[in-house]
């Protein structure tokens, strides 16, 4: 049976006038965006570049107006010129005299320098006149760079959403993909649901927005095949959100630290870096995916990262051009044949705007270098040692900022590079891991390395010296010194009182599952005291597997006669005695009987409780489950008797005295013990015994 209605493919997307509006991007691409995947076509990367950074640092330090022309001087040359000075035609390779002619109002600020004997770099007014005894220090700019990086990280969400890479002292890459994904779901809730039919390859619905506000940014024109009349897709939306985030970051840097910066926003690092230099100063450029070819066509490929050196020169020589638009017509086969398969494939992708390099969040430095080129060359070890002292102080000051004092990070090796004529020689040594790093340690190691180079010969004249440290590793975390495991006397008393109160609270009548003996001192220490001791607390009542056994005892002085009667009365009743009598030669002592707890893993039954065995010492029938405790009792009694017999006169017994006393000890409990005898005055070696010595007898 056929239907009269036309067949339409099922889809949750609304159908308008028979045309389904779908995006070029899928739910899978949206998921990759949240993961900051380098293969995601919706990826957004930003590059932030400080404007004339060194010049800005000096302007902020000197608190001069932003429209005041300023240049940073290093010896007799200029290394940084701010934009007001550039308006007068001053450039980096302009001489100082020429710069003052072009801009009479320009401020020439020499960089900070290290001077021998100084513990820190400083700004010296006449540093340019002492090139032979001063060394340039860029530490002020490194400090400001760290402040700016901290400000950027403070504005952005924390890790793992935040991905920030410090590319250089004045450049930072940001991967905004994960952060943009969260903003995207907030603004467009229709994207937060699952993919239709649980198929991630399903296309996203088209954005409801038909016009985007780019008025505050430098927007690169679209490719020839694209027009602004086309409705935006999600790649345009994410670029717009990314430009808003970057604008917020730049505003925070300006407000908090008084620095201006330019930025580029694109889908990868290469295009973003080119975009940040497109409109300067204090602007940001957005390069949409539909504008990449139009943007790159106006560049020389030698301006692209990794193509400005020997590789760029090789490409220019083989293809007779340095324009990207000319190289686009070269096939990949030609590129591979002239440059090799790997280089040819890479170049083919780069000139088309394809770059999958990742933003690396590890912005920690890997090495530190302090160097000096000598004009004229130095000729003695004394001169070199003076510079090594400056190098060591320079590196240590930077190590302090890196956290070496707090043991957050530390280098493992130190290197000394020495140039004599056209030969560069290097020596390396490990930094002792067991010692704390300081300026003196670095200087001593560097001095030893210099001695090795001098011993090798041909060390002078020296035109360049370099001292570096590397192999940085993170220090141990969450470690405590020995003081962290100790407490003061008053704190210890508080801890002890808390523990005692907690233990007393835990040991309560309601919490004890079975009867236990409660004694101030241990059983053995009580029985080993001379003359016996008495209990000053009564035994508490407890239940054991349903059977009650209540024992009571009053404190009194030890008396064997009374104790025997008490024990017989408590445990045996009339006419019976469960414990050995004095006739067996064992003195009685105070003892509290109880139903012992069964061995671990054994369950007592009424039948097992009724089983008995015959004790060979006291000739008494004892329940089987009390056998172990009964033998312990014999053992304790014998120890008590031994202690009282050795340290005090033999007590009076109610029964007939025995001429021989012996100690009955269970074989399983202890080995045979020596017994002191006072009857002999000659020891086992045939010598007369000293005063206080006793003969040992073994039974």
C-alpha cells in the first residue's frame, strides 16, 4: 500500500520551504572543541604580543606619558623604540646621534647592567661608557613578563580549561577552545542536548544569528569565493567569542599593569601569530576560516615561523619567489621532489594555513644563560674569573625567582662555554643534589670548569664566555622537616588528654561485647612487684555469650592465708578448691577469675562450655574454654612467688611449712628458670662468691 504523501528523511531539524538548514559542522566537532583538539575545525587560538615591550617597561618604570618618544639603549645601539618615536622615523638600526636629530625630545634609557662586586643589577647613568666592565641585565623585563603572564592566567579560567604557553619574553599563546565551548552551550542551549539518533556525525543546526558585530576588531576580508551576505556558521560564532575573551584579557593587562598589547585570533598558532602583527599597536585582528587564503596571499612566506632562516632561503632559491600566492600554484609533487617528502608536505600545508601544533601549557624555563663578548679580548684567568663571578650572581638572581630557594625547581648541570679565536670549547659539571644552590656554589663550579679549559691549553685570548645552567627538575612536594612531626610540650599535653578522653569514652560498659580485665598496671608488673600488690578497683560485670559471671574484689594488703580462703570461697564453694594449695609449694596471690574470651574464629556453644579437663597441678576439673587462662594463672602465680621469695621473707602459711619450694611453670609458657640459692658461697667456677652473689639452680 503506497502513501500519497511525499517521502521526507526523518530529522529533528525543522524544515522550512522544503530546505533543511544545517551547519557544516557536526556534534563530533563540538565534542572535539571541548577537548581542545588540534584537529577540531572549530578550534580558536589567540596570540598576544606586547607592543615595543622593552620600551614600555622603561616607560612604566619611569612613569612617563605614553606619547613621549623613548628608546632603549644598549651600549652604542638601540634595541627597542616605542611607537611615538617610530613616528619620527627612528628605527632599531638608527644610531643614537641620528635618532636625536630625528626626534630631539626622545629619551635614551640604557638597559640595566651588572657591575663587578654588585650583588644586584642596577641602572647606571654612564653604563654605555663602561662596556668593558659592565654586563647587560634583562632581569627587569623578565620580571615584568612574569607579572603579565600571571595577570593573563588570573583572568582566564583555571586548568584544565586554561591553556597558556609563554612563547617568549613578550609573547603568549592561548588555546581558548575549551572555554569557548562552555560559553557556546550557555548562549545556545540547543547545542547542549545529545546528537540526533545518538550519531555524533549528525550536523549541528545553523546558528540563529544572522549578523555578527566585528566593529571593534581588525577583521580580515573574506576570500574571493566568500561574501559577507552569507549567514555565519559556528566557526564564525566561536571566533567572535574568542575575540571577546582576548579583548577582556588585553583590557585587564592595560588596567592593572599599564601595558598595551596586540593580538591575533585564528584557528591555529601560525595564523594567530601573523594576525597579532597585522595591526599594531594596541589592536587585535580576527582571521576567520573563510578569510585565511585572502590573509596569507599578501604575505611573504619568509615571514612565517620556521621559514625565515636557511629553509626559507632554500625555497626562495629553488622556486624563485618568496610570495605565498606564487607558491600556492606549485603542486605537492614538485615540492616533495625539490625539498624532500617530509619538508615538501609540511610546506604544502603551511602556505594553506594548516598548522596542528599544540599550545603547550608548560611555560617554565628549561635553561638559563649569562654571557659576555669581549672587545678587546681578555688575556688572563683573573679577568675571566671576575666575569664568572658576575655570571654566577646573574644566574642565581634568576634562580631565586624560579623558586630554587624554596626547592620548587633546581637545575642539575652547569656549563661553561669558552671561545678562543674560531674555536668554542665547553665543559660541564653536575650540581651537587645534596647541597642548596647559592651564588658561591655556582661560582666555585664555574671556576673549576675554567681551570679545566686553561689546563687543556690555548685559552687566551678569549673573545666570549658563557655560563649556563640546565636540566631543571621540580623539587619534592608535600615534604616536611623533622620539626613537622614534633609538637611542643603544651601541645603534647593537650593531645595526650584528648587521646585519654577518647579512649575512656570508647571503653564503656555498653560498647564492650564481652568481659575484659580492667587493671591499672599490666598483670605481669603487678605480680612481679616485691611482696605482692593489691587491687584498688573492683572488677566490672560483663556478659559472655549469654552467661553471666560477676566478680568482686576489695582492696587490701596481701596476706596469703586470707587470699587462699577468699579464692576458695569465690571460685569453688564449700569443700572444693579450684586452685593449687600451699602443700603444692606455690604461694597464693590475689587473682580475679573470669570466663576467658574464646580464641579468634571459634564460636562457643553451651555444649562446649560444659566440657572440662583435669588440671595436673591443682587436680581440679576446669572447663575446657578456660584452660588457657587457667594455665596463665599458674604461670603468673609462679612469677609472683619467685619475686616475693627473692626479695622478702617467706610469708606464714596456714598449712605445714615445706622444706622444699619449687616453681611450677607450664612448659608451653616458659622455659626453666634459674632459682637463686643462699646456701652456697662458692660459684660454679670454684671461686668464692662475692657479697650479694647467689648460686643459680636449675630444676
